[in-house]
C-alpha cells in the first residue's frame, strides 16, 4: 500500500504541473541509456533535470498503480552487515523501468553505496541515549537534503534523463532515506526504541526471540526475530545497529525483560 500511495503522490505532482513537455525519443540501442563515462562524468546534472513527469511516464505510473505492484525502495533494504539483505521491489522496479543487466548492476551499485554512506553518517551523527533498561532515544539531526541530492546526481550522471526519472519516480526515491513502511517520509527527529526478549510469547530474559518497538511521532514499528538472526531483518537492524554491539543489545533486552521482581 505504501508503494501505491507513493506512486499516487507522483501522479498528483504531474497533474499539478503546467509544464509536462515531451521526452526525447529512446534510442533502440539499450546501452546508450547509460551516460558515457558514468559514474565519473563531470557534466552538470542540474541542467538535465525537469520539474514534471512526461505524459508517457505519468501514464505508465498510473498503470503501475492499477497493477498493485510495489516498486518502492528504501535504504533499509541496502543496509547490511553480512551482505545478504533482501532488496524488496528492486527486481520489480528494474523490470518496470526496462533496465537491462548492465543497467541493473549500475543501479544496484548506486543504491548500495548511497545507503552505506547514509549508514556511516547515522553512526557518526545520531545521538543515542539509554533512558531505561532496554529503552533508548535516538536523535537524528537534519541532513539538509544532501544524501538525496547525491543520489539524484549519481542517477542523472549514470542514466539518460528518461531512465533516471523513471527509476526515481517508480522507486519512490524521494523517501529512500526514510524508514521503510512505518515512517517513509522521516527526515529528522527523535525515534524511541524499546527492546525485550520473549519465549513462547512470554517475557523471558533468556528468550530466543528479540522484540523491537520503534516509534516516531504518530508512526510506530513492532518487529521480532530470533536473537541470533535479528540483523537479517532490515527494519530491526536499521535501529539496533545504532544501539551498540550484538551482545549489548541482547543484554539490555534481557534486563528489560526481568521485570520488577527480577531486579
């Protein structure tokens, strides 16, 4: 549903614009959609931007909505400690944007590198405070839109204008750096995180299920995973990677699960 809402937002943007000029004809040679010399091109990408979607892209986005297919992407999907996170929607987006194998590799590289840079930025800049056993507040400062500008620049320097716009619109890359599904439009603010451990649904300091609850304003996330594999859950790991080491996270979750009688 998030993916459909995103596309509808793009459609509204296109409908509200007075300038929906035509698009240059695609070349039959697929390889020409990659800008020569990309991604090291020094060309001024800002001169290649437009303020509105073309009528053709507008139509295709409408068809995407009707199909019920979600192609929205999030940096969460590319954050990784072990390299094995599933990139939900990536293959569908590539198919919808008619990317060939070489273009898919180029796009995957851009998204992963931008996500890795964002992860490093968060580790350096997010202020983490332990406020109670197993409970933290995460203060995310504003990034002044720099990550999005860099992502857009790389797309425009790597792909032709039509393809870059299709990737950005179909993949909802405007919200790429937000929290997947539960707070996609997040840019900065205070996120609260609560952890616990359970066994068969009951609180257990040694339970083999790690539970994580995150909240931001009126948005909330609740997830759980096995203690030895929670880092494979992209939304859980997006939060827990900022809280400390694997053992520190589990120790705090255990402490929070003891309850008053266990202290």
